[in-house]
C-alpha cells in the first residue's frame, strides 16, 4: 500500500465521518447545510485516473447517503461532480505538463485560483444536490436560496479546512 | 473485435460515468418516495402528452373512415325520415291510396366520392366513383349532406358523370317549403352559390330566408330535400310569374362525399310514361 493510497483512504474516511457525524446535523438559518465531504473530490490529484475518481466519488456519495438516509442523492451528485472536476480545474489553471499531476490546494494554486476552483465546484454540487432533493421547478426560489447559502457556508468551511491540512511545500504554479 | 475493445477502453470513462449515474438514479427513484412520485407524475405527463399527439394524428388520419361511416349513417337516417314522412302523410290522408307498402322503401342511397368537379364553366359537370356496376344509372339524383347537387348524366362501369346544379341547361323541379307552389331551379352561370327559381306564380307569398326544397315530382329526388333559401325577387318580363333569387345550400367548390338517390319505382314510372308517349303518338297519327 503506497503513500497515495493511504492518503486517499484517510481523507475518504475523515471526510465521511466529519460529514455524517458533525456537518449533517448543522443547519444554519434553516437553509444553509454544510457539505464538506466533497473536499475529498476537490482535493483529489489531477493525475488520478478518471475511472478511479468516479468510483471513489460514487462510493463516498453512497456512504454519505447511507448515513443520511437519502439513497442515490449524494451518489448521483458526487459522480457528476467527479465527472466535471477536470474541466472546472482547467478553467482556472493552465493546462501544461507542470500541473498534470497536482493536488489542488491553496499552497499549490494560490488563494485566488483555488478559491475560484473551490467555489465553482461547491456551487455545482450544491445546485445539483438541492435540485435533486427538491426535484421540482416549482421550488426554484427555495433551491436558489438553499444552494447559495450552502455554497457560501461550505466554501468558507472547506477553505478553512484546506489551510489546516499541511501540504508539503511545493513550487507554486 | 480489437476495434471494439479499443473503443471500450478509449471511452471507458464515459461508460463508468454513465454506469454510476444510472445506479444512482435507480437508487434515487426506487428508495425516495418523493422523487419517485414526482418522476412518475412527470413521466405520466410526458407519456400522456405523447399519447395525446399520437391520438390527434391517428384520429385525423381516421377522419376519412369516420366521415364515410357518418355519411352511411346519415343516408340511413335520411331514408328513415323520408319513410316516416310518407307514413305520416299516409295516415293524414294526404297521400291516401297511392301510398302502398312499396312506398315505404321507395328511395335508397348509394354512397360515392366526387372525383373531379368544376364550377367555372356555364355547363358544369362532376364525376363520381360509382358506376352502373354499383347501381348508378342516368337520371338518378345526387345529393350531399347540405342538399341537391346534380343528376346523373352518364354512367360508366365504375364511374359516372353528373350534371351539376351549376349547369345552365339543367333545370330542377323545386317548391317553396310549406307551400305546394312549384318552380324550376336554374343557374345563370355566374355565382356558384346563387341560383334562381323561375315560374313561381305572382300571387305566392314568400319570406326572405324561406327554404326551397325538392318538389318530389321527378324520380330523381324525393320531396323535401333542401335546395337553398330565398334571398329575394328578381325583375322579369313575365307579368304572371316571378323569379326568386336563391342561395344554394350546397358548397359546390367543396364537394367530396355524396349520395346517389335510387328510386325503386323508377322502372314502373318510366314504363307508364312510355304508354303515355305511345298513346300520344297514336293520337297524333290518327289526326
């Protein structure tokens, strides 16, 4: 078992436990729900095989679903988020050999690019998950309010979480 | 095979992605009653709208059959109305002894479709898709759902030519509805919706909008079939008769399904007419 596998497994379990034991029970102003476990998908290395990323994301979503009693909701959204991850990442980061295999973080991308990437990913996930949960355009206003507030809350939490995680000093892009 | 494997490997990400999305959707819709109910409601709405479109198309395609069925039913009902009218007359003593048992089923109808039609010429004819093999013979009247439209001129095996009401050479015996005053319906060759009833006695009172119907004097048409409505009077040179301007009931520019009227007593009546002719000839020879 190499270092990368251990790193992925640790992050997977940590995020799952954090979400299910703590953040699933937090609802701010009756609308904002923190979705921190997607940090696992966001933080995955860009060099990781897309099939592995999709599988891990699906499994993570499924595990969260099992604990949250929302079968399929998070699994579907995590799979879609993993599907668009690379495209979103390369929206803000130049596509070249230097960043082919990097772990997205503040220290690697810089606060501005990383924030844009993190915010986009969080927004996509929140819009997706609330759309699937409400599953009706009649609740459009509720979806927007819940998605925007949850995106802001989750973004702040994940930004804090990223600064807590010690990343080996690497050359900034 | 190698190409297939290469294809699968090349697009494996998409397959994996689609697989997980499908599994997630199955989990979502199978285990969440809310999403399931919305999915079923939306699916029902979509399927019902698709079925609605299909129904509209098939019903439109089936209109021809429906129309033919309605025409047949209409013919039966018209026949029944005529029978009942004759029954009524019999009991009122108007027809009296002349109405024998055969008069109950005097007229029969043959359904036909107009093949070609013209309204532009002074002498207009149209063709129908029934001929003598279907029982159509010259002299038979032709009507559509609005009223009279012509009289059969020539009958082929499977088609027949009909002299239209819009033919300046062909008069039709008609009368004012509710009276027993007869006149001759003629067309003057201009407006296909207007004809004229000539030889109506001057003292006859009529109303604008009063119906003109067939007189029943010929074997071509039974009495009471609609011809048109009175629009007014036209100036004539004859002091004893008036000519009425009539708006025709039938739309001659749009003829499609028609009925040919078959008079079962036509043979008998024609034979009687032959005797009349022979007597007249003998008389003239003697003179």
